[in-house]
């Protein structure tokens, strides 16, 4: 199982991760990206590849 972690110091709120994730793991709440459905993450790394600030890492749990 994978868990996406967002580095808030690097995130610029471009929301690319929200748009690219095929499993709807992320959502926007209060103009922030939230990991809303981490159990849906299959470790495809689309969000990691799309993030221009390298603000997302996948933790292998």
C-alpha cells in the first residue's frame, strides 16, 4: 500500500496532482491539496511525475 505525502513547503498549489491522479486520491479543500483517499493510491507515481516542484513523495506502507 502506498501513501502520497505532500511537502507543504514546496507545494505551489498548481493542482496538477489533483487533475492527473487516475484514482482520485487528492482533492482541493480550502485552496489546499489534500490527500483525501489514500487507500485508493496504487503507486502509479503519476502525481510524482507531474508535480513541477517535486512536492510529492510516495511512502510505501
